[in-house]
C-alpha cells in the first residue's frame, strides 16, 4: 500500500468540497426563487440540472486525471468551479444562473472523482473501505458547516453573498492544492480509448446495481437539501434557522460513519452493512412521510442520514475493484452513470415536492438493488449473512 504524498487533511477537504458547496447553496434557494420570480419547483430544479452537468464533469476530470495526472486535473477543476461561482454572482436572469450552475457543476465534480481516484491509487480492499469510512466521518461536518454558513450568508447578504463565498472557497482550495497536492497516478496507467472500457462496464450488471445504490442514497440526501428549505419556510423558519438543521444531520452522519467503521473492524462484510442501511433508510423514509409537514421530520431524517453514512463508503470501496488498471477513466464512467441517475431522481423529486414519498420510494428501490446484488454471492454459500 502506497500512502499518498498529499496531507490527509487536504484530501478530506477535497472530498468534502462537492457536498459542502451544495449545502452552502441550499439555504439560498427560497431567496433565488423570490429574486428571479420563479416557482419553488423550478428553483429546486437547479439541483437536478447541477448534477446532470456534474455527471459530465466526472467524465471530463476522471479521464484527464489518467491522461494529464491527478494534480493537473484537480487544479483545472477548481478553476472551473471558481469561474462558475463568479458567473453566478453576475447573473442578471434565471437562465444565466442556470448556465453558471452548469459551469460550477463541471468544476465541482473534480473533488469527487479525482479524490476518489487518488485514494484508490493508494489503498486496497479493506484498507480502502476503512479510509472511505474515515472520509465519511469527516463528511459529517459538511451539513453543519454548509447549511449553517449558507443560512447565515443568505440571510445577511442574499444569494450573491453565497456565490461570493463559494468563489473564495474554490480559490483557497486551489492555492492549497498548488502548494501541497502530490501526484499519485501509477507509472503504468491504461490510457486506451474510453469506448471499449465503457462497453465492458455497461455489460457489468453488478456495477450498475452499485451505481443505482449510490444514486438512490444521494437522492435521499439531496432531496432534503432541495425540498426542505421550502418546507421549513412554510413553517416560518428563516434561512439561518434552517441552517441549524445541518447540526442535526451532521450528528447523524458522524454516528453512521463511526458505526460503519466499528462494524468493519469487527469483521462485518460490506454487503451486510449495505443491507442494514437500506432497511434503516426505508423505515426512516416511511416515518418522514407519515409525519408530513412538521419540524419533527428531522428525527427520522437522522435515520436516513445514518443509513447514508453506512452505505456509501461500502458501495464506493468495492464498486471498481475489477477496474484498477484504468482507475481514473473507470471512476469517471461509474460516476457518470450514478450522477445521471441522481439527476433524474432529483428532477422527479422537484416535481413531486413531497420529501417523505421521495425518501420512501428511493429506499425501497435501494433495497431492491441490494437484494439483487447479494443473490449471486449468497447462493454458493447456501445462506445470506
């Protein structure tokens, strides 16, 4: 196992970057709807458009990380995000804002795909699962930092203040990467054309089920970020008060990540943990649906976030085990698949405007994916753990 030359804290910050910038943006959605005179549903659709462009960014930076190297790809991606944030600050109408969000999404994708690729370069199998679990624990800070700071910025400075802060964050990370980011690309990297690799991955049913699991758990999480601001606004909460809900979700994410790490140390297999997470998400999603438009939905929402913290590290750690020779390109294509599915899920969630129903249906589909995933492994042993 070759440890990366980059400080772990910087890799953690880069992994947090995509989720952090979206949670900072979330409290600004009601203000954006009001400023540009668009409906709540249309304002929420900016998230689905964002992740559609994010999917393209995953392919772009993943491929460039194999061709140019991990470090150059990361630096270019952060510059792209900064350009999108600057454009959003100057947007004169909603269409210009959508364009700015597309540019931002292309850049933000670098924090997901290239950081994951660097980790896969440096850690293998169980060690990789433990590192992803550690990353999951660090990601627990994203909701509290993002929602609280986003709520404070949106209340005091409006949506333009939010975009200004996002620009400064991108420039800060770019400067840190310029000084401290190392290169982890292996000397022997497969830079063959994407089409043969894409064809191989398209025929991999197990890979598609993993993509479905990642997309569905992210749909649950980001549906909260896109729909809850309007729900809490109807309850009379301002942007800063909604931001404090991030502390509740941060506690739940931390609990899920720590529980996941503890169970991995005790010998639990990833498939068993994913199955447990799907069941918890379904139970919690149904509870959110039953509670409806009340602030008490935060309690079962914590269960959804705990399930997210358990499931995602285990899915990501095992999804691309058979594609290490082209880790960047394979990670890009895998990310393209699940972010396209996520974009579709968020588009449907924006149309539904019913958080509980979205959570319950997404969790039920995740259980179906996991059940299909575990069947081939369970049959030879004659039982399911």
